[in-house]
């Protein structure tokens, strides 16, 4: 029986690197979605993997020095914080005990690392823990696909390449099998009834230079189950979730007070909304950034708008009829009002974040 109470005793984060729903065979994620609550419109915060990771672990779009990370927040609250798997951004894991202690592995060996991660994670979850715990497991098998694809002459573009997409799904299936094994260990252990589980990725699959904010890179999984997450099987398609929401949402599940910021949101109110209702989205846009050259993106409920500072180029895609973003509506006169509306949203977002990005549209009369 899954508890519907707000506070979870324990939390387990399953971070599946480079997993993006836009490329997956839907059958792979369906069992996980059916067992939890899903935010299919969840977005990463940056095309830069380092920034995307730091944002995930701090809840900030622009993480700065001295900012507390997830492990530090939960350690201060008395949690046992444990991390399993490969370490790429050690500064984001402050407050965690790393298992194994030396987790750096060569590229193209992540499948082997995932096997060890599953074993160590299972041992931990099957044991009685004297303290509340926050576990963070890296599942990285898909990175082997990325390393293989980047070693070939073509860019990593399984969105447009059926053979590459099929290969991607084979690696994803391996990753999800590891996740399923970990969840089975949790289920049969003493912590199954008291642990909330979150499946997420900080960023999807890089699509190669010049592709912009492609959905295979920006769209990420965000699935929650267990205590505090409400009735399973619900899909919040109209909620614009962000990877920056992970930290405040975990704090909400654990009953930890956390100072708010201008962007990240605690999604527990959405999770505990009455069944049959349409909970309001905690924001009217989700945002992402890139540098070298600088560019910015916002996603509204129906559209994705991007601006590129080096060229002044604008993208405007209507997502429902054009999920692969083939038709740029920014130059269609019939969508001028929509374009102006999204320029306003972008300006509002940049002002709220005190982002000095050189956005040229200040007046919106034309």
C-alpha cells in the first residue's frame, strides 16, 4: 500500500544520464509511469552539461559559489546521504558519502559501472538504516551510446536516424533494467514503504553543434512515486516542470524548510492535488540557457521560443502539431502576436533572473 502522506522518511533519486523520453519506445517507461506520477513536459535548464548538473543539485538556474547543494541541505537536516556510481562533477556531491569511494571510470565502460551501482544500491536498500536517508544513484548506460555515436563521423541525431534511434533504445533498455532491479530491491527490503523515488536526468542527449534547444536534449524524465507523491498513474502534461524543481520538491517531500528562489518550485502541491482536477502549473514558462555563443530558450504551454545572440535568429515552434520542431513560425506573419507574446515572456524571465543576456526586444509594438 503506497502512503499518500506528505512527508517521506527516505528518498531515493535515480539519475539516468542522457535519458530523454522523446527518443524512447514508450513501452520502456510505461511501468515506471504507471507506478508513479509523471511530468512529461519537464525541461533541463541548460545545454551545458556542467550547468545543467549544478542546476539540478542546487535548484538554481545560475548556480554560484557558496550555494548549498542537495547533499549539504539533507546532511544538515540529519539525513544519511549516499551516492552510488560514476562521479563527473564532484563539487555537486558535497554532503554525500561516495560508494565506491573512487568512482571515476573510463568512457565507454558505464554499463559495467551500472552493474556495480545496482549491487551496492541493493545492499544498502535491503538493510535497516538507523537514520533517514537520501540515496542518489547514477545510471549511466546510455552514455556508452553517446560515446559510441560521437566516435563516428555523424552527429548524435537518433531523432532523424531510425537505426541510431533503435540503438539508443537498446542502451536505454539496459539502463531501465538496472533501475527496475534497484526498485525491486527497495520493494522487498525494510525501506520500501517509507521511501519516495524520483527518476530524473539533468540533461537529455546532446544533438551536436548548431542544433539549438532540440527536444532530445532539453526534454527529460521526471517521475515520482512513493510517500508524498499522491495516487500513482497520473500524468501532469500541462505542468511546466524543470530539473531545477528537484531540490525544492525533495525538501517538500522530506519536510525540510528551504528558502525559495525566483525560478525553482516545490511540486508537492501538484502531486497532492485532488484527483480529477487540473492543477495549475507552478510557472507560465520553463527556461534554458546556452553559452558560446549565448542563447536563451523559454517553453510556454504550447510553444517553444529561442533567441540566439550571435545571429539575432529567433525560433518559434508550436509543439503539439510539430513535436520534432520542423517548422519555424518566427517569420510567419500569422504568428506575429504569438511571437511578441513570447518575447515578452522572455524579457520577463530575464528580468526576474537578473540575466544580462543581450536580448534586443524591449518594446513590443511590432
